């Protein structure tokens, strides 16, 4: 406060000194207090407001722009006033807290354009060094691919938020360190690298759900021990892309490689994990989509139970707690269908509690990721061989129409079974052949069991031989085929280019 008071006093003294310099004739009708208050009032205005006020205080003498000798008038005369009285130019500059250059520019603008706000000539123009869309897109693609490689995705967004589920990067990472990786990947290419400030700003605005996790204390000991054993296992296997090389080239961070997805089903009785390998052109939807819906999940689970059964009458199933994939009316309807058609007599279906997203299947995925990280894979066939080599318990199951098919279970079951109200709060389900239309629900393993009928009005029992209709994969769009051929094929070894990125088919 003392510093501000001293600065204010110095400004007052400076104003008083300026007033004394000017002839007393310009100030004989004004006192120093009026001028000082006027200057302080102008300083509180915005730049445009102050300039418009000055324009209103300036009056041009004569309106002719042509002299009597038919020449363009180069110098114009102006009258300057304050509180309705004419004053000299020097006094006008002091009273309006304005410099000679600014007043000259205002007069020129007033003469050429008129009494309208001044605009900078660069307004609306992009500087030559401005970032382009491709530059920002490449940076965001790098961040997304990096998060897919080392990030830990969460099952859902925080409660009360409709945002994208966050992906947490290791707490040992920093944005500066990630930016250095980004710079290194841009070297030797024609990709323009963003500086650190632009890189962080693009990150915050475009992919705010990718975050660096914070160090925590007082965490669950058992959870952390299991987490360390997982070794960066992931269940969302759309993160596996081909080609993959142990010496990864920087430009591949900016390319959308061919996606390969894996769905795991572990059979504890055999100590074997079946890994269903789905190429991008083999999914239910185009371009690798619709692999986490009920049609895809139930089709693969049905194949696993049908081809690997022991003739058992009672079955126990465990799955991660994902309402859109594993916990829905169609999955419960499928379990009821199995006991209704005599495939089992009783099925118990248990889900993990929220927050615990890792299970025994993830250990099999961890072995796959561990070997995949240090291997060169240029085709789906090589990836299947890698799965079989990753662990003695891992087995690759490729998509083949003769072995297993996509079926429209959603339409097949929706006409007979209805949804369970409040299904998210239940974690244990049981169905029996004695009453196949009823599901027994429990919130906890030691909780009270609650029966609930999911039979729709007018529903009739299924025929044991009746199956849903087959769904034929639509394959890749022409646009995606062209993208793979142009952008991904150069990074594939020549022997596998026609298999992974073939020549686009004509429409």
C-alpha cells in the first residue's frame, strides 16, 4: 500500500508539472483538480472508449479535401476543446492523457474512415507461424497412442459425470517428458513439432480425460500387490495394433494402424485361457466396431461353453463389472436360455465389485502384452502364434465361420426377456432349470437372495434346437482400406503387405 500511495503521488506531481509547462491562457478557466479528475477518468476507460471520446472532442476546420488550386489537401486543421472551450493542441494532449503520435493517428482515422472504433490492421489475420489443424491432430494422435500403450483405463467416469472414462498415465511420467518423446518421434519426418506450451494446451482442450496419476498413500495392500503382478495387463485389447515392431518408428505414432481385438475366456478346470482374436475386418460392425456389445460377447461365450464343456450340469461364471458388456438383460436372458434348453441345470454368475477391474483373465493378457512388446508382428497369423507362445495356458482362437459365428442374440432374446430394474447394484446372479424365467439376485456374496422374474408377457419357451440368425461381418469400408494401403502399408514388411494392407477393393 505504501508503494502504491507513493506512485500515485508521483503521478499527481507529474500532472501538475505538465500543466505548469503550458501557457496559463489555456487553463485560466480550469483548475488542476478538474484536469486531474478528468485524466483519472480517462485512464479507467478501455482503449476504444478513450479514443471515441477523443474523436468527439476534435473538430475539423473546413470539410474540403481539395485546395483552391485543385490539389489534394495534405494538412488539415482541427479545433480542440475541453468542457466546451477551445484549447491549444499541447493542452489537449495533456488533459486527455494522449501522446502526439496517438492523436495524429486518430485524426488520420477520423479523416479517412470517420468516427468509428479503430481496428488493428492484423485483426482477423492469422500469423505465418500459426498452428495448422494437421499439427494439432498429429500431437493429439501421439498422446492418444501413448496413453493406449502405457495408460490404465478406468471402467467408467467419476460418479455424477457424463464425461469419457479417464485414462491414467504412470505418476512417474511428466508432460515435459512426454513432450520430449513427441519431439523425438517427429525428428526425421515432415511433421511439425509443437512447443511445450502449445502441446500442453492442445492436451488440455482436446483430450482432458488423459491424465497423469498422482502418487497416493494409504491404499489397499492387497489391491496393490495384485496390481504389481498384473504387469500392465489390459483388457481393452483394441489397443493392440499391427504392424508392431520392437524398434518402433516415430511416424507410426501418428498413424491409425490396423486394430486387432482379443476377448478372453478362462476355463479353470483345464487351466486354459481361450483368446478370441478378431481382426478389424471380422467384427460385427464396420471398421472394427461393435465388438463389446451383447451380440459379440454372447457369441464368443456360447462357443466357449459349447466346445469346451465336460457335460457338467452346474456352471460357475465370473466376469468383470461392465454393465454395457457383461451385465445386461441379454446376458441374463442367455443364461436363462441355457437352463431352459437343457444345456445346464444351474448357472451362477458373479461380478467383481466396482473399482476392482482385474481378474485371472488379465494375467493371460499380461503374458501376451509382455511378449508382444518385444516382438515384431506384421500379420494376424503371427499374432496368433505369439499368443500361443506367450504362456502354456494361452490359446488363440481365430475367427473362422466354421468354428464360431456372430449371431443376433440381442433380437433373439429381447422378445422373451425383460431388463432387471436396478441391475447395477447387484453383483451375483443365479438361474435354475426349475424356474428358467426367474433370476435370483444378490448384492453381496453373503447377502439375501432376491428372486425376480424377467419373463415378458406372452413369452413362450425356446426350442432347444433353435438358434439366432447368423451375422455376416461387413468388413472394412473403402475409405479405411485406402487409408491402410496409403499410410500403414509402407511400415509393413513386404512379405506381409498384401495380407495386412491389401490393395483396396473397388466398389
